[in-house]
C-alpha cells in the first residue's frame, strides 16, 4: 500500500457475524449500525484522505479532500456511523486503562500479562473474541495478541456497565477522530509502523 501502511483493515463485517453472541452484545451497545456500514474501502483514497487531514483541536480536524472542505468532529462521525456520542476520553490515560483492567476481571478469573498488557488468549473465549473484534474494527490495532488498557476500557464497559446511559459511555466517535489524527500525523512524518 502506498505510504507504508502495513495493517490490513477489515473491509466488511462478515467475520463478526460468525459470532452471534458478540453481535448480540454489540447490538445491545448500539454499535452494530457502525459495523453494518462497513462495505469495503479503497486504500489509496484512505491514504489521500488521511494526508489531507489537519488537526485543529481535540475535537476538530479539517480535511481538504478532492475539492471539499470538511470539518471533521466527533458529532459528524457519530452522525455518519450511527455510534452514540458518549464521553470524550484519552486512550493514553494509563491510570484509566489500569483501573478498567482491574474492574474487568472477576475475582476467580486468572489471566496472563506481560509489561505491555494482558495476553488475549488468557481471556475467557467469549471476551477474547470480543476484544479481537474491537481490535479489528474499532481500534484497528493490528497486534491481536495483547489487550491494552484502552481495550479494557471498552471491555469493562461492555461487561459491567452496559446499562449506563449512552451519554455516560466512552465516545467511539471521539476515539475514531483521535485515531485518524494520530495516523495522519504519523503518515505525514513517515513514522507509521
């Protein structure tokens, strides 16, 4: 792929539908309309879009793309994806990730971790699959073996806080904007891993 992308993003949600219990969980979380909208992508257009993205603040990026100027905000992402707005958050906030990891596990559950995070294979099979789907479709992680603190923020919410009102849950649109800004910056700097 041009520009050095090495991650292979999913182009549709077919794999997700192979795990009905995960679909049920994501439906309850109001995430499935986002997954259903995934109908392929063009890698060159994706790179062109990201190269034209310029961050202005934590909640605004300007995109000048093929003659269009777009004000990219979490609200716009929410409207386009049908994901609830929720609460802005920072995936780099380690204390929040550590707290979420502690809250996620039940007292009797054992898990294996290293300096980076928890080995995904040490999660119960259902939660291992949930974390994998989050990595593939939301965080676009590419490294599927380790569950990081920010993944636990999603997992803990799905496991223990499902009944919170959507305005009190983590904002996936905010996260997606921050991810696009991060990738666009790395792409321009030539540091995309």
